[in-house]
């Protein structure tokens, strides 16, 4: 081998040695061809889905509320009856709550929060609410489930409905008559409060009609019932500064027992006929006469000479007396006991 060739081979060997040393210095030594391959890193899947010791919060399931409205007749609630709403919440989760709102128009008149009970063998829970309504208005029931860790927010409502009022007349007997009597009495129209539409109810309805300048009949129409349910149709006191006193209105043929500005009792009366009119003005009661007298006056209280308020067998809807104020005999003793000597009576036209 010639000297130049030996020189070239020596340089090649030196360069190879220097290259291997540099690779070792940088940690890049080439693995043997038969060395096993390194395992791949797993990305995603169960191996990468770490949720912590207790697990990350999961997404709340969708809550579903269903409502069913009952107790109506022809889409309306008969006054004094109860409507009933039955509802379900799904899926069932122990301890979840539903808030129930009874609304009249936009106003909430009743609120109740319940914990629905699971229906056996199912995956939903049940709840209910019922309510008796008297006042007129447009009612609906709303059910609200607030979002929790387990279930989403949900709200449903029933269709709207109104209260229906009946027309009543003499001879009727029902809970509706009892309610009518209660509403009349609340405004001062005295009756016996029973379920029968008897003469006491007739007198109360007649007094109501007179106060409100309606036809002088004894039938309670649906319109009257509705007004009573709203608390409308009472008497407005004209002499609130007179303490305990009596007020009478000749034009409306009524008499009212008043305590300050508060109406106590309202009665239909018959004042003086055109030929013997009742004299308007302010007077003081000066004498009381119990029982019947010789001209048929019953439990009389005198306020101006021979003029008195008293019971009498005939109390028509029009002026018919000799100047006195006739009241129905079933109420005469009650009126007599309420009036005191010295008390004032204000009589207006």
C-alpha cells in the first residue's frame, strides 16, 4: 500500500472516531437495530380522563314537570269550590323541591314549597295543591323547580281559568246560599247565615239592592254575587263624626246602624207615604217602648214626637207608613236593643 493511500485511510478512521465521541457527548447514541421499541404515550380515553378523588361535577339532568288541572266545570271554577292541581317531577331525585304559586292575574295569592314523593316502582315523583277561591279574576297555578346539582331549572303553568257565580232565589238550598249569606253579612246585610235562601236572605238581598239603587227584588243575580265576592256594594256612612248613631235614606228606603265610620247593620225599611211623609233632619231618641202597642207598632224607639223606628207587619218596598220608619219584625228587637236613649238619627232624602 502506498503512502498516500495509508494517509487517507488513517484520516478516515480519525474522523469516524471523532464523530462517535461527539454523539456520545450529546446523549444521542444510536440504539442497536434489534433493541425493542419504546411504548407510545396514550392520549385521551380512560387512561387520560382523571376526575380527581371524588370526580368532577357532572352536568345536571333535565327536569320535567307535568301539571293536570281539575275541579273545573266548563272551564270555570264554581265559586266556593276547590280547584285541584296534580303534578309530577321527573326524573326522581331524593330531596328535590317544587314551589307552587297560585296567581290571580299577575299577583301571587298563595305560595307553597313541597318535596314531591316518589311514585312506587317509577322514576318520577308526585305533588299536588288545591285551593278554594271566591274573588273574581283570572287564576293560574305555576310550578317551579330551581336548578340543583342533580336537576335543571324547570317551570310549567296551568291554563288560566275564572270563577263562575250562580244566580240564586228564594227556595234554593246549598253551600252557595250559605256563602252568599256570609258575604252579605260581612257588609252589614243581616241574615241567619244558613244554607237555605229564606225570608232572611230575601230581606238582606232587598236591602243590598236598595242601597245600590237596583230593582227592588229579592233575587240574587250572578252579577250581585260577583260584586259581593269583591266586597262591593256596601253603604257609605254620611255622618262619621256622630259616634254610635242611626242613618236613614228616604229615597233608597233603608236604615243603617252605624258606629262612628263603621257600618254595623243595614235594613230595608218603609218610610212615610206621600200623604204622611217622613220628616228629614237630625233627631235624638228619647223613649223606648217594648213589644206591641195598640196600633201594631213593635219594639218602638221614638225620636220626634210620635215618630219612631219600629217593627210592623207590612214593610213594602215603597213608602207606606204614617211618617215612621217601619222595619221587618224579625229584626225589630235586635234594632231596639242596639239603640240607646240620646242617640242621634240622621234622616236624609
